[in-house]
């Protein structure tokens, strides 16, 4: 299937500068950042916002957009079962790890993709919406053209490395605005703090949710070539902003940078003289260049540990030189809000809502036993789901889900109550005599206990017979074990 070519534009000189930055490091293009008012589209801040960039898992915003459009157009429903294909199974982590043939509803698939950033589930949704990855990529490109995302080119639904998978901070802000305007009734899908699959609780990879009080979406992304990306939204006083950060050096730095940009944007009402007019996001002029490749910086041998989307080291924030915490602007803005400028903006993680249960199958507990791929010797990362659909697992998970609304994840008390967990034989009603005997005549009980034990301790012939039987069976047992 044909795809959009890598975009080219007139601003060649700036494109050469970006290409040089991609080859020599981050001197010219440290990060791409953007602040946009969601309602008006007005740009409040832009830095390298029209440089082409690898989107990584922020791609999943387009996958979600097309899936929700299919639901809204009644081509799918939230309960439509989708089948995990061999293509989905072949995706690399992060993933849920379901086996081929497993089914999952559109509703659960969206939650898994947006919270866990599951690459396999992205393929499941793409194939469910369009029939194949290639056809879905065509649909992604068509949607980009319709929305005015002139710098975007798509070849897969999850953002895994591909030379032609390109976007920009400008284009992703345009997509975020389209999602907010066209699909407001589905906002829950990009706001979920955490999901619960069986016994596993998976927190949203968006480090702003639960740590920045005004944050309410959307999606993060990371591959070595792109650095740490995020398209985020936050609302304060009825005003919603979109912030895009591409190319941060860690998840922690990415989240803190986005929080600082939100503070800058929300404070622009009283400090408009610091915010020059930059026009609308659609009017930003694209730059002709190849995307910077940050692979060496993100994943080179100099790093003490491999970069990963799941990593969110809060200690990195305070020591990072990428975060300007003492600039005159930061001091002014934070002092006006009664905050100090000596520390990071993000607070400690706060549980704002219990994890939302998700499952495989059309209803909870209905999936066949082949739900998740087993843990083999060759597996290096615990990225796949290991829950099965055995009755014992379901019995443990269901009470926890019922109790989730109260903020707990232990078994519900009702599961241990006599009505549901204690089995009393009917014959017990016919033997009430031992209770009075124990209370009124303990001496008689002791006397009766002695003769009762003697007959049980004297079956000498039977014991010899059992011993000889076991000896005779020994060779057969050994052969069975072998």
C-alpha cells in the first residue's frame, strides 16, 4: 500500500540546521516544545515545534482517534470482540502478551493501549478497524491530511521504529485538538490513572497523571531515536491547554518539563506581556528536514542503565540540567502563585481513583485458558500478562474488583462470610450430643478418649500389608516419573 512520502517544505536552511543537530547532538534542537490553547488553537509557546520528529507511542493517539471514530460512526461498538492475530503477537514490548486467538473487546483494548501503551493491542485495534496494518496506515494518513497534519506520515499503529513514521509537535497538537473537539464523550480513555488485569496493576505511563493536579491526559512515547515524548492536556479554571514535549532525556525530565510548560501557559493571562502572539497552531510553518536521531544519547553505552518508557526516576528531576528551575521567569511565575522555585513542580504520586479492571474475552472470566503467553526461559522482561482464566483466578479477582470502589484491592469480606464461604454438612444437626458432654463432664471425655485411641493404634497386620504393597509398587512408580 502506498504511504505519504517524507514531507518536504521550502525552509531548507533551517532543515539543514536540524539535520546537523541530529548528527552532532542536541546543541541546536534540545527538545521540541509547544503550548496551545485547546479551544482557540492559539500558540502560547513554541520551540522547534515544526521540526519533524519520530512520534514513538504518541502514535497511539491516532490509533485511538480512528478507533473511536469507528465506534461513533457505528462501524464498531465498545463490546465488539477483536481477535489477537499473529501480527499482534509478534510486536515487541511494551505489550500485554496475549496468545493468538485470544479475544478482547474494543473497550478493554483501548484501556490497555492507552494506559499500558501495549504495542500488540494497538495492532489488534488497527486490524479490527481497517482489516490490516497496511490499510490502517492508509487510514491514518488520510486522517492526517483531513486534519491538516502536513508533517505526519504513518506506517504502523503503535509507533515502533520506522523511518517513515514521522510527525511534529505542531501536528500532534492539531491531533489532540481534534480528539478533544470531536470525541469529548470518550475523554475517560485518555485520563485513566491505572488498570488492573487479574492481579497486575499497571499505572499510566503518563507521569503527570496523579502528580500534577490539573493534568487530564493524553499519551507518552519513547523509542531510542525520539527520546521521551508526551502529548499532554491539563485544565484549570475552565481553561484547557495542550502541551507537547519531544526529545526529553528521561521520563522524569519529560514530565517535569511538561508541568513547567503548563504553569507557563496557565499564568499567561496575568503575564501576557511575556507571551508574544505566535498565531494559531495550524499556521505554524513546517520545516524541511530529517528527524533528529537521538539513539546514541538515549540508548548509548554511556548510560548507566537502558532508557525505557516505564522508567520514571523522580531523583533525576532535581539533578537534571535539562530543567531550568531558577530562571527569572520560573521565579516570577511561581512566586505569584505562592510557590517556591527551588524544587520541581510535580508532587508525589497520588492515587486519584482505583485501577479500572480489564480482561480478555467478551465478559470477565469467559476467555478460554489460552489467555496469555507463558513465561519461557528466553523471556527477559516481565511485559506480558500471565493471568489465566482458570476458575480459581476468577474467584480471587472478582471480589477485589467489587471492593475497588472503596479503594481496596483485598478480597471482599462477603467472600469469607459463612453465607458464601462456610460449608456446614446437614448431618451436623443429628449430632448435638458432644457439645454438652464437653462442657458438663470433661472427665468422662478423657476416659472415653483413651479406649478410642487404642484400637486405632494397633492394626499391626494391616501396616505390614501396606508396607509390602508399597514395596511392590516401587519399580512402577520410578518408571512413571522417568
